[in-house]
C-alpha cells in the first residue's frame, strides 16, 4: 500500500469505535457489546456483514475492528492489521425435515455435492433401506471464493461441484431451499440451522460419519470434518491504533470463552488444548488426530 494509505487514520465518524462483525458473531455478541458500550460510556458503531464487507471497510479504513467467518486471503493482510482467531463453528449439511436419510459419510457428502451420487435412493435410511427414489438437488452458498476454509472443506473449489448445483447468495435463501424442497441438500452454520432469523423455516441436519454437527466436543476432537473459522482484526501502528479497540477485542474474547455451548463456537483455548495448530494468535491447522 502507498505511504499515503499507511499514514491515513481510521474514519470513525462520530463514534469512539467502529466495528463490523460476521453475521453469526453479530447475532451472538452484539447485545453484550452494546452493554459494554453503555457501561464504558462509549459510542460504538456496530454493523453486521460478510467477510467481503469487512475487508472492504478495513481497506477504506472505516472500521477499528473487522470480523471474518473465513481465514484471510493474502490481500486481506493489510499493513498494520492483525488477525486473531476467535474460534470455529461447525457447518451442518442440511436437508428437508421429511427426508428419511439421517446419516452420511464424509465421502458420500462430497460425492453428493460433486454430482457422483445423484439420487437419494443411493443412500441409506436408518433401517438400512434405500432413501427415496428422487433426484438430489445440491444447493451451495459459495461465499468468499478467494478465501480458504468454510465450504472448501466439502469440495476445494467451485469447479468440483455438480453441474446441476443451485447456488444461493444468502443464509436465508439456503435455509429456504432446504426447507421447501424434499430433494434438496445444502450447507449452513449448525447454529444458524436451528436459529433462523426469520423463524419461518425448519431443516434437518445430517450426521456425518455418525456424528451430529451440534456435537462441539467431537468438532474440537477433530472428528467432525466441516467448520468455519471466525476471526477479528485490530490495527497496530501510530496512525491507526486505538486503545479502545484493543480493550474491546479482549472483552470479546472473554465473552467467547464464557459462551454457552448452545452457540456452537469452540474457543481458541479449547482448540489449543486439543492440539490444534496456531501461529501466534491465528489458527493455521487442525489437530493431529483429525480424520
């Protein structure tokens, strides 16, 4: 970046702090951040968005803290911007609630989304009989394509998905697609699968290799394969550093450590204890027992 950008200060408008969080983290943490602001007498501008929104806002230097639901790509690593892994959350593979299939393997999941498995009858119901003789409609939300992680743990790039794939752009669209079409299969954060913001859709989450996506202990142990990585950023350097942002970052981490397990977020402390690999404050790899 040019010197003029590096010397540019953060545009906070009339606020003491500007924060943009990932959609799920916003819903979990916004209430406690607002309580924190009231307690400290701070004016915090708090927005929810996507990784792209956060990256764009940070590039314009219009936020003290940015939130991501994917690991950063190289161009996200702006001078003076430091990333902190906030935790991971499982990704659920979701279907219509009336679909009798309840458990698939990792390999079957990948074959479904790639188009190698095309009908539900190629899969087994709990009693061992074939699933319904209906074609499978794969649904995917291929967000943050330049960034690693998230849906790429199912299939590594968009070209590997089936030619019959239906792509959607939002989480509500993904939930609606799975809730209204008995042939559909999609993917979404496990917590959001049962906490639809519109409260008007119901989906069923599949077990993967016999493990439920809501089993946080299995996720931390490396036994559940699909997850998203949450991270937040703060600035460091004379023209951009804000002590209030550092304090808020520490507060956010303290809240994540105390979150009820119902929010399905595994904190960095739990991941470190289970052997996940970190470089400094960033998660860079799973634990050695992963399979």
